[in-house]
């Protein structure tokens, strides 16, 4: 697989370009190589905790030079998507205070759990204060007809030292089970999320490659949108994943440099 033949490169963030607040092995060198070759880059992250501007500053501190314009997050997309569906509306947000503030900036009213039955949409991201009361409030809102929108279904969030913590997926699953309802998924593996990135890059899917560590979101999502795919296996995010889904499988980003020469 000659990666130099592709015209754009899409990357997952956590477990691919970084581990917590550490750059992944080979990430800095690979990004430098792509820039030297004139290849456009877009980072597609399912993070629901912060937006592109904050992420860009955070990544700069660990040596990853990625401007906000090259980062696409579900955090940034959530409010716009709900406004497209409903206009400015009442939202129950299961997520960080920063996500709630972002929804308010998009013109939505973020409801407290006590007013959950008024919500027209329930937005679920990673919530560090998730508990039974929040889960029940979300289910009650969905019972009343609110749209159930998951920013992602990621199960594990890779952190420093090869370890992981819980991502948003387990929280979404708990609400789904209680509400007897499957969510709409805004981020990867949604084809719409990949299509948005390709439109921003101005590159057709056949000329782009998706690089990530998660078979369900990065690889299957990329394939579903028509991209070639590369699976990074260093992360333990999916220890029993089917690696055959990807076009190329490597341990880490350092190994990818070889594929620009052959």
C-alpha cells in the first residue's frame, strides 16, 4: 500500500495521534512528513468534552501542530446539528459543563434534570458526573418524545501509559437500555461525519485514507464513507477487534513512514 498516492489523510485523535497528554510514538514525525509532501490533514475526533480551539492549544503543548481548522469534533457539531433539526430548542445535556455552554452559544436552552420532560433533544457525551439521576432524567425525556442523540459510542478512552478510562459509550448504553431506545450517533462511524470532513478538505473519498485505532468507529466508519483505512494496534481500545477490516494494519505511526516509499 503506497500511502504517498493518497491526497488527504484523516486521523483519529485519542489512541492514534496521542495517549492522554502524550504524543503517540511517531506522530510528530508523520505529521511533519505529510506537510513536506503537501498532503492536507484532518483530525476526526468523537470527543464531547472540548472543541477544536481548546484541543489545538492542548495538542500544541505536546508537540502536535494542528490548527483548529484541521480538527473536527462532535463537541463543535452538536449544537449546529440540533439547530438544523429543530431550530433553537430545549435540550437536556448529559455531558460536561463546557458542552452545555457550547449548546447555549448555539442558541439552545439547556434544561436542568428536573425539567427533563420539556426537552426536544437529549444530547449524550462523556459526563464525568454521570449518575442514576442523570440517566433517569434522560430516559424520561426520551419517553416524552425527545430525540436521543449520542455524540459517540466509544467504549474506552486511551490515556497515558497504555491504560484507558470509560468513554461516552457506556453512558449512552445505560440510557438506551433504560429508555428502550437506540440513539442517533452524530460522530464516527456516521458517514455524515466523514462526509463533512471530506467536504472541508475538498477531496473525494477515494483519494483519502482514514487512520485510527478503533475498528468500529474509525475503520468501519471510514470504509462506509468510501475511504481506505489504516488500523493502529498499539492501543488496547479493542483487544478482540477484527483487524482484517482494515486495508493496512500497523503497530504504531512510526511504521507508517515506510509506506510512503513503497
